């Protein structure tokens, strides 16, 4: 063992032949050995060396430990001993178990909904009433293969919709034989056509003594509401249409739907019919986009839908005719006088036409928008969804709220009150003292949400 003096303060460096090959890793090796000794004997005295046989600075003999250690080394060892032992324990992974989300189901046990059967010329129709009947009415109609529970329950139970629905009374209309737990339709029953289904709404309005309603329809239900609004425009105040097709069925759709109806009558819910219904509602990429929602609807179509009743509804929908609406072309008299062309061949009420960006009916909604009056209608595409009410209820809730406010309804959602001027207070006071029967409609000015207005 040889030493070479570096300074007069007794700082030395050991240069043995045994330690030469491990010079680069000597510091790391010492710390590893020190860690091992500390973890194996945590109650070791601070004055003892970390390891026997390790060269100690300032010692002339390698095998002779230094009994008195510097203060810095003692403090460092004390800090190491004060570390929690659980941070150095090894954990062995024994298994992986996936955490499944909460199961989403449809239930009929909503105590706030009353089901009423209304007699029509084509048999009774189930109408579910939700809310106070003295409030302004909103009438809904479901899509193909669904009913008022599977089409609107999740949306109207959404937290943002509860305050809105407290200002209105919702009337959910079910197509014949499509309500929850409906009995099989008789063999001699002739299912109503789309126009006859629209005429049934007149019986519903007369039964509940409703002068006019705001319509909310999805898919097939939107087509039925549009037919009724075109025939009796005074009874539909406004329309909210979601993924609605306005044209007649093409050859490809006609073939698929007729084949599905035949299989439903003879074999029940087959895999081919199930795949078509999932594509009809969700489009492509359903499992990748929303696996939980797709699983719920698959189970519903397999276990809860009556195949024979659905086959009759599909057969009626596939034999639909065109709505027969169009924008009128300007006449020579109106163009010379500088007036706008008349819009007598299209729907006259305010309409918001909504579609999902991933819906297979997106192009059909564009076609419908081209037939509506642009001064009274708006077309809206909501991204990353197909079933708008189910996948993005928060967006559709905001759309419906703004649309109702544009109609003149003051929807209270717990927002801070606005400060008004003295003249506005006088006007509002006169409105409150009026004899208006509509307690929700509190604005005397006709607000409208418009898009693409025609220039004069």
C-alpha cells in the first residue's frame, strides 16, 4: 500500500492494484454496498463504519476501520436512515383486472311520467306526459326501432335539462306497438302510413287540448312531425329536427329495409338486422367511439324490441313519400318589385335542423336544409357524434335552450339577473300585469334564430 500526499490537511488517495480496474465504478459500488448494509441493519450505530474491509479515508491500514467519522458523513448516514423504508420495497404485480364502467340501462320506473292511451282512427297511441300540463308543451317523436324511453329518457334526465324541462310539459308520442312492453299487433292490423301517423298527432293535440306545440323529432319521428307541420302549420310553433330524411327511400335502402322486415317477421332479431340498426343509429366506428352506449343499445334491440311490431314500423317507413316541400323560385313580378319570393311551398315555422357529423344521414339533412326557408331555419352539424341526444347531451341542451329563448321563452337556468334600465323596468312591469295565460313567454318582441338570411 502506497500513499501520495496532496496537501498538509491529511487528505490522501488510495491507489492499490486491486482497486484499479474498478476505478470508474468505485463510487457507485460503495454507495450500493452502503445502501445494502443500511437496509439490512437499520438500527446500526452511527459511529460504526458502513462496511468492514472498505478503505477509509485517512487510514493507514485497509482492514482497520476508522472509529471516529467526520460530521458530514454522520449527518449523511442519519439522513439515509431517516428515509421511509416503504419507498425501497419491491412490489410484485400478481394480476391485472379491468375496471368496467357503470352499467347503463333504460328504466320505465320514472314516477314523473304518466302514460296515457289516446284513441285515433288507426288504433290507440301511447303518449307519455312529463311535467305540469299547465306549462307550454313540447311534443316529441322517437326514431326507428326506439320508443320515448330509449330515445329521450337520457336526454331529458340530463342535469342541464332538468331546469329547462321544469318550464315546459313534455308529451312523448309513441308509434303504434313501439312502446315499452307493447303487446303483439293483431294479424289483421294494417299499420298506418307515414301520413296517417302524422294525422294521429291531431288527435293527440285535441285530447290534451293543445293549441300549438314545439316539436322535437329524431329520424323517423322528425319526418312525421314535418309532415304534420306542413299540413297544419298553425299547430306547430317550431320544430327541432335531428337526423331527419325528407326524401323517399332509394333502391338500396328499400332493399335493405324490406329484407330486414321479412327477417323480423319470420326469424326475429337476426345478426344482419341488428347490424343494420346499429349502423342506422350510430354510423361507422361505433364500437371504437362509444363502446358502453353501443352495448346498451345492442342488448335493447336483442331483448326488448318486439320483432313483429318493429317490422310493421319499418315497412311503413320504407314506403314513405317525399315531404313535397321546396323553396319557391322568384317570379318576375317579385323580382322587378325588389321583394323576396314567397315561401308558401315550404315549412313556415322556425326550424333548427341538427345532424351528427358521424351520422349516415348527414347528406339527407343537407338536402332537407336546401328545401327550407333560410330566414326561418338553421342547419347545425355537431362533431364527433351520430346520436346527438345520447352522445353529446350537453351540446344539444344548449342548442335547445338558445332556440327556445329565440322563440321568446324566458328559460330560467339559475344565471345571475341582468340589470335593466328604467324604461325596460316599466315595460316588464306592464307585461307582468297583463292578462296573458302564457306564464313562461315573457318577452313581447319576436326573437328568431336565423342563418343565411336572404338579401333584399
